[in-house]
C-alpha cells in the first residue's frame, strides 16, 4: 500500500479538482472533462507502452486516432444500399487489385534475385496496378458521391453495434502500425519520430479527401450511441420519477403546481445530459481499468522485463538471444491498437466524425506532453498525465482569464492591452502546457509518477 | 507556336511557382539541417520559429505603413528584415540559454532534446497567438506584378500568357544571395570551417581549441537569419497565418531529410525536389496536351496524376521512400 501512496495522493487531487469544477461551473462540464480525461488516458497508455516500455518514439498518434474514428463510421452506420448498388462492385474489385499488387510484389521480391530486372518488374506492377485502379474506381467514386450528396454520398458502414467498432478500431490501428513498423522501425529515434508524424498526415489526408469512404471533410453526423439519448430519457417515466425523488426537498419548496412542473422539466433536462455522460464515463472507466490491469500484468511479467532490457540496452538484449526487431514490432502494434480504441471511443462520445479536426497539435503533441508529464514507463503515471494535461488544456482559458483580470484590475475597461489579452485568453493553454512540459523535463525528467522497478 | 505555348503554360503554372516554393522550403530546410548537424537534435519548433520572425516583420510593416515609410515598388516588409532578424536571434538565444543549453551540457540523448523542442514549440505558438492572433494576414505592398499575362500576350503574340509576380522574383533572388553567402561563409572562412569541424567530430574539434559556445552562437545567428528570411518570403508570396507556418514544418523536414540531414547543400536541393514533386504531380496537364497533340487525340479528362488535396501527402511519400532506400539522403555530396 505504501508504495502506492503518491499514486493515491495524485489521483485524489485530480478527482477533487474535477469535483470542484462540478461545484463551481456545472456537473455537465465536469463530466465532459472527465470523459475526455479518460479518453486521453487511454491514448496516453498506448503511447506510454511504446515509449516507456520499449523506447520507441511514435509521433503518429493522430493517424491511429483517426483510424479508430473511421472504424466507428464503417462499423456502426447503416449501409447506403443505393451507393453499394452503383459502385460497390467496382470498389471491391479495387481492393482486390491492391491485394493482388501487394502479393505479386512480395512474390517478385522472394523469387527473383536483387537486380535491375526485379526493380523494373516491381515498378511496372505498381504502374499497371495504379492505372487499373484509376480506370475502375473513377466512375464508381463519381456515382457513389452523387447519391444524395447532402446526406450520404458514401458507401456507409455495416450497421453493427457501435461498441463493436472499438475492437475494430484497435485492429485498424494495429494493422496500420504493422505496416509502418515493417517500414520504419529500423530508423534512428528522431527519424522514426518524423517519419511516423508524416505517415500519420498521409493517413489523415486520405481520410479527409476520399469522400466515398466516410464523407471526408463533409463529416458524418448522428452516429449511433451505446447510451440512451437525452430526448428519450426526458419522456421516460422512471427517469422523471428518479429526478423528482432526488430533488424532492427542493421541489416541495415551490408551491404553485405549474411552477413546480417547470422546475421539474428543467431539472429533468439537466439530469438527462448528466445521466448520458455518466453512462459514457462508466464505459470508458471499464476500458481504462481493463487496460490498466492488462498493462500492469504485462509490465511485471517476464515479457515486460524483456522489453525493459531491450529498451535499456538493445545490443546486450540481442546478444542474449532476444529478437529485438520482432519485439519492437509487437509493441508498436499493441500500443497503436490501444490508441485506435481511444480514437473510436472519442468519436462515439462525440457522436460525429470530423476528419478535418485531426491535427498534429491536438492529437500528437498534446498526447506526448501527457506521456512525459505523467511519467514514462508507469501506467498510473500515464493515466495521471492524461488527466492533468487535459484538465489544464480545458481549464487554461478560465484560469488565464482570472489572472489577466487580477493583474490588469488597475487598468480601465477600455484599455487596449487588457481587451487584447482577454480576447486571447484561450491561447494561454499552449503557454501553460508548453511551460509545464519544459519544467517537468528539466526538474523531474521521469515525470510526476516515475517508473518503478519492482525486484522479484 | 503550339510548342512555345505549351512551354509558357508549364513555366507559368508549374516551374515558376515550384521554384518559388522550393526556395522558401530550402531556406527552412537549411535551418533544420544546421540545427541538426551542429546542435544535434530535430527541432520541432522550426515552423513556429519561422512564424515568430515573420510576426515581427508583419507588425513592423504595419507600423511603417502607418507612419508613411515605404520602399517604393518593393514591399515594405523588406525594410523590416534586419529588425525581424534581430528579434528572432534574440529570442533564439534566450531560448537556448534557458532551455537547450542545459541539455547540451548534460549531453542528453537527441530524443530528449527533440521533446524539449516540442515544449518550445508550444510556448512559441502561444506567444505568437497572444501577440498577433491566429488570423490570416497579408502584408505585401508595392508593385504586385513584374509582368502581367495580358502584357505578355501583347508583347509576344502568343495565346498563352505569362505572369511573373514580384514576390516570385524576389524570393528566388534573395534565396540565391543568402544561400551563396552562407555557403561561402561555411566553406571559406575560419569560423565556418570550425563549425564544420564541430559538426563532423565534436571531441576532436574541442581538442583543437574550437570554442563550442562560439559555434553554438554563430549557428543560432545563421539559423535566425535563414528562418526569418524564409518565413517573410513565404508570407509575402502567400500570406501570414501561424497555423500554416506550423504545418510547413512537415515539408521542410521532408526536404531536409531528402537532402540528407546535416548536409546544407542537400537540404537546399531537397527543398526544390519536394516543391517540384508536389507541383508537377498535382498539376492538371489537360491544356498542355491540348497544345501539343492533334485535336483527335486531345484528352477528355484533366490528366492529373493526383488531386491537389494530396499535395502534402506527396512530399511525405517521397520522404518515406527516401528513408527506406537511402536514409542518408539522395545527395551524398559535400557535407558541411
């Protein structure tokens, strides 16, 4: 218990902060922050597995998050039959061509020795494949995108339960990580960072501009929810009764029947949004706890010790007969899959998929700040980092506004500097997060909750 | 005649813009590569540092305009370059003193320095947004065109017009001047040689009496000049928007790596490779073929290899290919 005392202390402070937001701002805001904290925690755990366990620097988190989000659309949305009828067949052929291309290139690589002839053969396979793809896909894409462009204009998904998409998101992200890992894992650390960052940009630009797939920048809205809708709750008798019981003391103070009814309606509306967010928070909490148990078990298993050995001294580990390349690839895939789950969770929580919002600042660098601040190599630290940094990121504007008002209180309301500062209060979040990162890196380079090695 | 028309068309829509964009990238890429070669880390604050210098140029341009100073037919922003460079170098040296030097003295691994530069990126972005805001700003004044399409048509009697923007000529001219001075400095002067020695082998350079503090100082000064000029030229040619500058970091990195990171001459060429690839692969060649081919063969489609949405994706794909097959860059020529 004693070794966890600082973990408990740090977590209690975080929970108290969120409760304070609930008391002073509103419970709805507090729960929104909590939900995003939990999602961030999952992302951070994924990045922490790669960086903390194995020392792999992955700046491609944005790409996996976006793929997780794409999974939600492809799994949960009902299929657009008209689009499938018009262009589905051609798109299936295209996928077939891509698979055939990959296999024929692999076949050539395996069967023919390294030579000019092989290079030409591969180049011609790629060029012929791309031409075929172009010829087959262009009319199909046009006809798919012309099916009610304002509402659909894409193939739609499979119409399955949305929770299933979280697993599919993990597989998508893991699959992409497998490909990237095969290509890029041999690179030096900073090259790997740049390469993954740029590959993630490619992924996002494909999702953004291939409108037949998931409407691209036109966004998909009204996604399915694993939780009840507010509108339905507000007409459900048991829910209204529950709210009435909960607030009975307050309601009895109101004498007039109509006024009481109005007050009750308002309370029901508020409570319904809180209830939905609580449902989400519960689901996210389950995911976080499951992942925490698994990662914690893994970290202190023989496999975790092997990973740390590889991280601390690659040459020595490989001299001891550990397959460094294979383990790196495995951990790269696992970490990315976890980020994929988080991406799917986030889109489920928002109920909409907006490819235009995936930007490296928010989905790569902030997540990395979370990993570094929380504590590399420590799962509790990763979760804490997700909480602390997200909390700062959201609450930075109110905090900055408070200080601006404090320091400029002697200035008149019309002072230009004051107005300018108040208008740019929301940009202080970059400043706070940046300075926070610099301070942690300098004075506590292992993070708030540093890695703990338990000797067996 | 048809052939000349086709060539003018290509010149107007691909070669000139690519040369301009390439020059802007090249300046940034040399900045990245110098920091990487001498200070030994990947600087993720590149785009924002360029943006920081440009911000002062924008603000000073507005100030100069308000008090009535102008540079005749040339943009006023050119007058502000020395001041902007001064502010930029001052900022870089401050950051270096309070942030980077600690890790350099401690000989931290490059990854840690890269993470620290992410912190610097956040702070710089915050300062920029607090001072000037996130909005799109244009600060080009003076003569916009050197040659207009209609004038060109009258002059030559061709049906295809050629437009030369003053910013295009300025960008290419200034880049050539700045880069040649820099290469002369690195290769011919004693300080430049000591920098190259420091970049090749730090310990040996220290043994032969090179002052590391001086090398670091000169590096930041050159970096400041390159970053500010590159940023201002980009802003004059397109427009100034902090978010776009942050994003430009990515093709700049691609250019630096394509040229072989740590190699300024490679970075210079890498900028043009990236720019030409982006523009040539996304240009719609329909009109070009319409000029060249007989009418019966004229293409119906746009003859565009990739849609312009994939502009960035192209440079990144080139980068991935280079990393895979020639991680040391495609120009294995002179190292600094």
